[in-house]
C-alpha cells in the first residue's frame, strides 16, 4: 500500500531550528513535495525533491533519501509566522496522483 | 498574474442534494486537480483533469465527478450529498502533466446539513 508518515505536532522556539521528518512507502516515486498551510488557508508550495540530497531555499531546506524513503524539511531562524501545518506529499508511479501526509502542525513560541 | 480561483467560497446544502464547485486555473496551466480536506484530516486526492480529459481519480465513489472545459476551467460535481461530504474542497493547477508545482486555490467550504 501507499503510506506517508509525519509527526502530528511539533513545537519550537522563535529563532531556533526545527526539522520535520517524513517517511513514505509508495509504488514508484516521481518526486516529493513540501507544502505550508496556515489555518483556514490553502496550501502553498515550498519545495520539490526528485533526486537525493539537500535543496536549500532561503530559511527552508528539504532533504531526500530515496533508498530510505525519507525526507525532512528544515526551517531555520524560526519566526512566529512559521506557525502552520507542513504537508509532505509524494508523487508515486502515476505522476498524476499525489499522495499527501496528514501534516505536521508546528507551533512557534516566543 | 491571477492565481487559481474557486467559487463559491462557501456552499451549504442539505443531504441528498447536488453540489457544483468551480475552479479556474492559472493562465497557461492545463492540469487541474481536486482535493478534499475534511476537518482534522489530510488532503485526499479526488480527480485530475488535463486537456479536457479525466486522467486519474482517487478512492471516491462515482457520485464525485467533474469535467474540464476547453478553457481549462473545471467543475466538480457531488451528487446525493452525505453529511460526511462536508469539507474544504481545494483545486490546484499545474503547468503540465508533471506536477512539479501545484498552485492551490482558496478552496470551497461545503457544508452538508
């Protein structure tokens, strides 16, 4: 079957670094996405990994290991506005079908 | 450049009725995806349209259907509404058949009473 696991909730301190992990089991692999979703709003695209390694984009970085079925999203210099849900999603053998994890709700405290 | 738009913002229906939700993709995008996000649950893939054809669908009953028009806008129809259909319905578009980036609309909040 297809499955994506990520922690339900995390808490971190403003200015710190947090790593949100995602493990997946899918039939085939065509890329992994991270989205940010603030409460009551639509998700917004953060990153896309299709090859192993680290992709850095400002304060956000995303890592992928295809052999381990593992990814993480790294957020640096946390700001209060980073409080949101972070969704891990995988495009499997059928590129048209993207499977989303349930999301990790990240709370930032001062 | 305008983003993905959806209408209506909110929709209230009673059980057994039909609901029609609409989506306009970003200009130049040919693929439209529909997702359901029930309260407290993750995004569930519903349907994918590209170039006017249904390319794939998720694990939803046939009463969830839709279509894509020549201008690439799309419609999601839900027949015989059930209480558990109450959810946020999100539409996303991407540039082509490879969903490297999907851009989401603001969603339609459907409430079934």
